């Protein structure tokens, strides 16, 4: 009976690890959506950053200052470790749960085979 409790606890921990992976992937998706919104949406009276990046029109300095490229690049760069952690946790939780379920099924098959031999 103790092994069943251990397996249940092990599966719960695997589920929590997988849930943390989902949370981190959602956070990375939010950062990507935020960065995309900064690139595509207009900024006050200025047009979007993406569509005016290479126009060569530098006459309006207020719009040039409003286009804060380092902030946008930093936003995308900060999403990379969050995404890597999310993928790692999600994969670890999923694989751990499947391995535990597989080993539990093998033990049950061994138990049934031992009953047949008797």
C-alpha cells in the first residue's frame, strides 16, 4: 500500500511541475504578445514602429524618441529564458508522469502474471 501512496505523490509532483511549465509558457506568450503590440500598434500620434522603421523620415524627433527599440528588444530577449524554463518544466512533468504510469502498469502486469503461475 505504501507504493501506491508514493506513486500518487510522485504523480502529483509531476503534475505540479507540468503546471509550472504551462504558467511559464503562458508568461512567455504574454511577453511576445506585448512585444508584438509595441511593434504593430501606433504610439500616440506616431505610427507603429514596425511600419516606419525603415522609412528614413527622421524629421519628427518626438516620434523618434517614442520608438524605444531597446525596450522592445529587451522584452523579446527576456522572454527567451522564461520560455526555455517553461518548455523544460512542461517536458519534465509530462515525461515523469508517463514514466510513472508506465512503471505502474508494468508492476500490475507482473502481479497478474505471478497470479497466473500460481
